[in-house]
């Protein structure tokens, strides 16, 4: 199935629109289980994160229900809230995975620029922010995290980069879809994220732009992977468990 070439419509929104239309025309009825995420990704020729965002958008609008341990089921034939004039789901703004992708590109290069301009005082300030992340509660950790990335952008003394990164962080809470996904993942992976920030500071302290770029990109790529895990339906965990059981059974039979 080839999607429309209208680039002004976000990918997750196009997937959501087509699924709503499939529900309306009877392809899927109330109570039906939707195909697995991987199958939907192949059908719509998009990535699994895009399908994930589409599913969460439809859940926000009350069209589907994500049932842990089972899958995703249709619960309403129509969009129950926030629809556009055409009856399709209203755009929920940028999704968390699209946002992370932009941050990987922009903040990676920002870290590289900062590595050439960073001072010892900057390193001390960044380390202090990491300590706030370590000692603070969830809200305080999140605030210190943002200040870390804002401060790093400030080291570049480039107002365009500073404003862009500030805007990307604003989208985390301003965009309903990004906010919903971030909320589902909130509180997990904290120690790993803090360690990643320490590696960014170490790379900056070495004044190595390539190392700083790589450390920042690695951090944000790990955030993306964590979001995928945190928003994954338990259906995938069930499949993984079946695979583990098969491997264990094979191991018992073969002795390996």
C-alpha cells in the first residue's frame, strides 16, 4: 500500500487516518484485534516507531485500546474526540520518535561545536547539573536534564542552535502525542541516562568534537530505544517469551 505523497501530513497521522477509514469501511469491526505492529509497518511502508505513534494517537482518541498481554483492539468505529472537519483524527503535533530523530541530528552537531569552545567552568557547570539529576526527584531530574542540554547549546554561542534546542524541548510537553509517549516512559532508565550524560561531559572535556558528537548521538539513540521498549505492547513481550521457551526447549533436547 502506498501512502499519499502529501508531505505536510505527518507519517503517524497518515497511518492513523487509513486505519480509521479501514474501521469505517468494515475492514476492522469493534472488538477486532488489529494486525501486529511489524505487519502494519510493512503494510504502510513506515517504521515501527511511526506505527507506535499512530496506535497511541488512536488510543488517545478512543478508537482503539492497547491491552497489555493481548494486543490492540478496536473499541469505537468513529473518532470520538479531537477530529478534524473531514472526520479524521486531528494532528496531535510531533511524535516523540520524530522529535528524538531531530534531536539526534541537531544536538549531535551542537555537541561537536561546543567541544571546540567549552571551558573548564562549563565542564564544572555541566557536572553540577548531572549531580542535580542524581540527587533530585523525578521532576527535578527532568528539569536538570533540560538545563544540561540548554547549557550545552549555550556554549556554542549560536543563537539559532540555542533557540532550536529550546524549541525541541518545549515540544516534549506542548505536543499531546510526544507528551503522552514521554509520560508512559517516565521514570525508567534514569541511571543509564545519567551515565550517558557523564560520557558527554567526558568527551567535551577532551575537547574532541567527534567524540562529543558520538556521545550525544549515542545518548539520544538510547533514549529512542528506551521509548520503544517503554511503549511496546505486551503482545511483543508475549512473542519474545514464546521464542525464549522454544530456545529453552531446544536446549533441553540437544543439551546445548
